[in-house]
C-alpha cells in the first residue's frame, strides 16, 4: 500500500519582517485528518505559518506544499484554484458588517463558483445547521455574540467542502464556557467532514482539547512536536513553562528583571 501524501508540508521556511526574524528554518508535515495545533507566544509566527499555507504571504526562502502543489511557486490563477480546498477562520471572524449571516457564509460560493442562487442557498442552509446557526440567517454581525460570530466564520470556512481548515486563535476573546463549545464544534466538524485542521493558539485548554498532535514555535523554530499527552510530560524547559503558565523559566528570563527594576 502506498503511504498517503502529506496534506501540508513546510520545508526549511524562513521569514523575516524588517529586523525581526519570525521563522528560522521551520519544517513541518501534516497528515490527512490530523488536528495539528501550533502553539507559541503572541507574535511568535503562528499566524504567519497559516498565511504562508494559504499563500497570502510568501516566505523569504523555503518551500510550502499543499498536497503535491508547491504553494510558493504557483501562479495567481492556480493558487486561487488550490485555495478553494482550504478554509480559513480568522482570529476575529472577519465577517463583513454590511452583510447578514446568510450573505457572509455565501460569499466564497458567489466569488469562487458558478453555482445558482438556489444551490448556494441549499449549501448555506446545510452549513449553518451544522454549526447551530440556522435561525440567525438574517442577522447582521453586530447583532451576534462573539461565540455566534465564530460559528458563522466556521460555517463560511466549510462551504467549499475544503480538505484543510486553518484556524487562527479560534477561542480568542471568548469566555471559557463558549471557548469549550467552539472547541467541541471544531472537533465534531472536522471528524464529520473528514477535514484536516491546523489551529494556531496560545490558549492551553483549547490546544489540549482540540489537538491530535502539537507543535511548539519558539524564537522562530519548532522546538517540540508530539501528541498532547507527550507534550504534557515534555522535558524541554520552554515547553514545560508554556504549558504550565509559570513565570519561572527561560521564556521570561531577563524581561522580568527589567520590569522589577522599573
């Protein structure tokens, strides 16, 4: 039997914004139907990895593959075709304020397919039902709670039946109960739809709830990759400190001294 091709692969990816080196030789492979969680501090490059996979950013060097397509080398038109297989849920949901829930969810279908209005309506209804938002079609984003906006963003990410979903801080700004609900929804949707997911987060509860595998990004490098239960037992002092949330350890070395001396 032939082994399944990785759905995503990053090979020795380097990325720098002005003076700041964000990714310093990152290599990562994601297999079909995995739920990979990329963890790290704010500004560590987690969201950058998602944008590189989506092709909205290009690395300074290195290669990024979606299945057999090298994202970094695709022409614009081919990249647009590949993007139809990738759903994205942005950190603050990124819903258009002037469009109601139904029209926000329909947007990718209107822009990227030639489906009729009735076909689009049917798909939108299906996806809104999946996320429990079928009764909110006519509401505007400003009429929704944070958790409801996340659900709508999830529905929109699913309308093109993607093989891969990228989630940027899906529980950011939500209270712990609603965050748990969104996490459970991500798990059930990915399992039901047999979708691979990559989630960027620094929320430990969500990370351990969602992940089938985890990767920790620190100072531009992946310093640990493992299953969640192995992550909890990590001997790496940076990983151990990040998981526990302790102020003692290498992550804050130097910066705490500077704060206490002020």
